[in-house]
């Protein structure tokens, strides 16, 4: 394994690809809570970055230990992601319809953790991609993915906040629709193997 610019570029590009779902959910979170402070924005980005780093490493460990169990679980990934994101999205839409004049509730830690798992669960399969790496390069690649995810998710929350103040009462509904759409995208690409 060579520690060259191509290794880091590939890791960063892998991070961009993996972070797109988390970016979109971050955008929805910003839409949902337009008065969010920067500390919470960084916390949201940090949760997504953590899961985007942990899942490839977990996949790497699975490849090197319990690969047969992981392959059986891999088929359930699209269903799990769709279920989790649809559940959160439907909840947001219902809250948006019921509470037209009230401020949207703040994003809770439980919901954020579910979002983190749902948007990063497909990153488990990246463990197969980096399976030929030794432990340290796999960790460095995962940390590069986390760094890219953090930056993109922070930008997503920031953009969501900016647009959220302009969309006021519709932000919850739009955010819920975005989450459901992401869940469907993960489901369809997972099932079709795209």
C-alpha cells in the first residue's frame, strides 16, 4: 500500500460519494430548524462523519472476520435505510401539516443517530472495497471519508438554515419529503445493484 496522493484523492472522492445522502439529510435538518446554532450544526455534521467513518471500518472488520454473516446482512441494507428514513420523513411531514404556525421542534439526538445510521449503512459495503488495505490505511481512508462528510454536512445544514428561514412553515414538509426521497433512492439503487 503506497501512501501517495492517489490514495488520499481516492479516499476523498469516496467520501464525497458516500456523503451525498448525509448532505441531503443535513440540508433537511437545516430546513427544519432555521435558528440552529453553529455548535449544533457542527454536532450534526460530526454525527454523520462518525457514522461514515465507522461503517467502512466495520465492513473492513467483517471482511476480515465474519464475511459470510455480512453478505447475508448486505441484502437488507436498502430495506433498513428506506424504513428508517421513511419513518423520520413521514413524522416530519405530519408535524409540518399539524403545526403550520408553530416553530418546528428541534432535532433530537435519537432522531439524529437514526439518520446517521440510515445514511451510512450502505457504507458498510465500502469495507469490501478497502478490504485489501492493511488496518492503518483502512483507518486513514475512513477518516478521510469522515472529514469530507463533516465538511459537506456542515455546508448542508448551513444551506438548509438559509433556505429554511425563507420557507418558514413548509420547511418540515419539504425536509420530510427529502428524507423519504433519499430513502427511496437508497432502496432502488440497492435493489437494482446500481
